[in-house]
């Protein structure tokens, strides 16, 4: 965390524990959703760090898993993915 006297840019956040996760489910108004190409994914976890809803968690290999209840389809994860492993696709209603 930077104080007001330090200069720098803070980008994203890291979720340490999801057990205390709360808030409103926002997935019901999603128009686009992230689709992950696990062959391209390096497990860098940047998608999880930048997700504003903490909807992206990592499996035991460090690969992303999305909690669809909290994913609002903003596309930040896809934008920040350095390998282009995440693309946004149209949400399909069931």
C-alpha cells in the first residue's frame, strides 16, 4: 500500500482468502463472459489480481477458475492477460 507521500501506481489487488467473500451476486446481468484457453494460460494469476469482484480464483495448478455468481463480465481479466488466454464471448441465456 502506498501512502500519500510516496509516488507510484497501484494496479489491481490480490485476494488472499475467499471464505469471507460477500456482497451481491452480479452474474445475472452479465452480457459477455470470459472464456479461458488453458493451453495458452501460464498460471500467472494476473486475472485474479485485477478482478474487481474477486470472481477469479486459482486452482491447485494456478490456473483460473471463475465464480460465475460474481463475474460481471467487465473484461478486465481478458485485458490484463499477458498471453491472450482470456477472451470475452457473448453470454448465452439458458
